[in-house]
C-alpha cells in the first residue's frame, strides 16, 4: 500500500470520529448543492430567461465555496463569468428600449399618424370640390347669367384649388414617409445588429479569459482522477483489517500513549505517527495536536534513564525530548515506526530530485518557473524565454547575458543551463522563491533614479551588456544601501535565516553583509553557518543559499568543529546531505582528532551514518569528481539521448566563441572532449582551431 493511503489510520479515536462526522456533513452539503445545481440547469434550459440564468450562476458560485472543494476558487470564477455574461445580456436588452423600441414608437405615433391627417384633409377637400361642382352644374341650367352662377363658378374654382393642394400635400407626405422609413426602420435594425455583435464579442472575450483557468483545471482533474484510481487500486481493506486484528502496526503508522520527560517531571501524552509526521496530543480525546514534527528532520535512538526503563530520545530542529514506552515491545515498535517514517520521507524527498536521465523533467521544472510572468524574460535584458539560471542569485537569464556572467567569476555569478546541466531541488527552489521579480526588486531598486543607466535592451551588444551587468552585480550600483551599522545588518541576516526568508537573505547579501561573520563571542569562532546548523533553525534551502553565496564549509570553531560536525552529532541528514554535496569532508579532524563520521557513530546518528556510507539511494556525495567519473556519468546518462548531447555540444561551442580567457576556453574544451568521447566522435582539431 502506498504511503499515506490510509489517512484515517493516523488519527486519535476522537479525531477519527470527528473526521468521519465532518465527511458525513460535507456529503450532506454536497447532496443539497447538487440538487440545487440540477434544478437550476433544468429551469434555465426550459425558460432561457435572464432571471433563471442569474439563479444558475448563483448556484454555481455557491458550489465553488462548498466545504472541501479543492477547486472552489476556479468554480467560483466560472459562476462569476456567467454573471458577467448575463449582466452584458441584461444591458443589451435594456439598451434596446432606447435604441430600437422608443424611436420606432415615436415614428409610428408621429410621422405615420400625421399621414392619416393629411389623407383625411385630402378626402374632405375632394368632397367639397364635388359638392361645389354639383352646385355649379345646377346653376348652369338656369336661364341668363345671374350673380348666383358667378358665385357658383368662383366656389368651384376655390374648391378645386383646395383639393389639388391637399392632394399634392398628401402625396408629398407619402413620398417623404417612404424616405424616412429607410432612415428610421433600417437604421434601427442595423443598430440592433451591431448591439448584438458587440454583446457576443464581449461575451466571447469574457469566456476566452476564463479558458486558461478551465484548461489548467481540466488537466489537474485528469491527473487527480488517475491518481485516485491508482490509489484506490492499491487499497486493500481486508489487509488493513487483518493487520489491526494481528496487532501489527502499519509501516510508518502507530498511535498510543507515551510518557514525556520535562524538567525531571513525567507527563502522559497521546502520540500519533502517520504520513511522515509525528503528532502530539494532550490526550486521546483531543481534537487538535499541540505539536507536529516532520520526521524528515528528526532522528531517534534508545537512551538509558536512571529512573525509568524503555526510554528513547527524539531529536528535531524544534524539540529534543525523552520519551518512555509502555514496555520493551512497545519501545521497539515506536523506534521502528519512527525510523520507517524517516526512511519514507527521505525516499520521497530524493525521488523528487531531478537527474540528467530525465530531460523532460527539467523542462517541467522550467515550465513551473515560467508560470511567473517575470520569469519569461531575462532578468537583465528582458530577452524572451531564458534557459540559463544563476544558482547563487535565483534568477533566469538568456544565453547572451550568461556569457557575461561567466566572465564575472563564480564569487559573483554561478551560471548553469536549466535544460542541460544538473540542478538539485534546493537550487530550483531558490529560483522559484526569489525569481526575476524579487531579485530585480533588490538589484535594480534604484535604477529608475539613476540618470546614467537604463534597463538593458534585448538587442544590446556585448560591451553594453558587460557594463550594465558589472554595474548591477559587481559594483551593486542599483542596490539601496542599508541604513545602519554592519552589526545590525548581520543581525538582520540571522533573523532572515532563522525565518527561512530567502528573499531577505539575498537583500542582506546584496547590501554587503559578511556571511561568515562570528556569532556570539569572537573567541568561540562560530560563524553563521555553525550557528544555524547547531541551532537547527534554518531550512535546508537557506543553508544551500548561504553556501552558494560564500558561506565557508570548512570553517572551524574554537574546538576545530566544522558545520558538518554539528549536523552529524544531531543526526540532521538534510543539512549533512547539502554540506557533503557542496564539498564538506566527513573525515575532517577537529583538535581532538574527531571526525564527523566518528561523531555520527558515537551519537547513534543512524541516518547520517547511512549517508556517509552511501547507503541512502539517490544521494550523490562527490563534489569534485575525476574526469573518469565524469565520463562514466555522461555515458550512462546520455546513452539513450544522443540528441541532447549534440545540443549541449552546440551550446558549448557557442560558449567557446565568446570565452574571455584561455582558462575558460580550456575548461569548455575539456567538457567538449568528454561529450565527444561519449558520442564516439573526434572533432578535437576543429575545436582547437576555434580556441586559436
């Protein structure tokens, strides 16, 4: 069964019951919200109204904030997107009143109604004309030309004039209405079409902005489904029950009472070991642990106690305590379970370590680093897609700037390729935590106020790059000076280290702090690295960062102890691993001739002893391997990836072209020869001509 599968096995009885009740409550909430979601979808599907659309989006947002929802933020974003689209639709529909309905209503009630009035006037004039004509015809039948006939003729002519005028006016109004119809009706239809077009454009843009989040969430869901299926296949409930019935503890899992010694007094506490952690409860009824220990940073060993039997000690950076088991078998079980937990955490930590055999994993690391927008461009010149990193500064740079950094010296810049060279997890963590944004916030803090310098452009030549990069990192031209004494800056550095604040540590280094200053009394000769390893208050990433920036591995205190002596004594395998990888010696003698290896054996530091013996899988000890070891590593690493080797050869030849010194060129040539031997090639003559 995989580590951590049986989550409930590591809980106290009361915590187990509470956890089960919490899961039941979450299922009840889920059931209710699913019913609401289904009903809202059906109602919106049948009506299609804006009101039901808003109801649906509200239910989606409520589903996003449900208890135990790992994708709640993204689901809420989906609901908010629905809200935005429906708000756009509502705005579009509301605008139709002013853009379409009201103008056409005014046209209908105004211009078209006036036509009816003109038509009525024309018809009335026509009737008057007919009546006048009839009167005139009657008057003509009378004998003689009387005044009455004259009057009838005049009335007829006046009625005819009025009728013709009314009829022409009516005809003109009809023609005018036909022209206005194109302006009013067709123009309003066009406006309606453009309003709809704008709505769909805005809606498309809103949904498109959500697309990356949804795609990322879909990938996470696919991976989560696969992981769940894999874990589910590994769980054997019958096996778990059989273990419980036989009294056999699960590997790395145990719970029970232990007595804790504190100031010569013993108190009874409930302890749980599960998932690589030790949880300490006040009693078995307690819901929350009073302390949690990471077994990766712990060590355990049996110790004799003059007052009690079956005692053992736990060491960690946070605590050191003496515990008493309930019997000899219980003592053996506790020690075995804790050691198994430490072993599991070490293997888990080492399994995450990238190697040159898995190039795709390095590109995954690079992709993770580039999730931060500022890391998508070079920290110095803003060239896109940088593939080189500075180990001691935690930034990504381009190939052109990497050549300048190599010429500065390793005391200023330590350059490696993020795709071809080997990087430990601690170094990737440094770039992930610091990154280009935080680093430039320190190294370019006063650049905007500098009248003589500007940000380096991407198309800058070699001389401009060298001048700018030297001013930035060597002369620290754009770093804001520390306002205080050197002692205050050293204190600030120690505080940042104990808090594992790597960004603040870099700021102190940029401001000129001495990373090898003495802590406490000068006669003790304990430097900062001694102090941090001895106190075990700093993370392993902080130790790595200090070593990359000049902290002395071989510095000895008044007793002749190096930092590795202290980590070996405390069985701190994380510190020891980093110190060994960076060149510390496990055979360095103190003034009494005691080595870290001897200390580890004397203090029963089992994990560090295994580390020194090379028994821990995945831990690489040599710091300065010989050429034969390099060649062996290259052959085993790149035997199946010849294309990667050729790519590295191309990059090395490019570096050779910009080499500043003969020493640098010889070093590059040596690496080229090793790669050529790996590929069974013989291009030495061509490369020697390049050097000349």
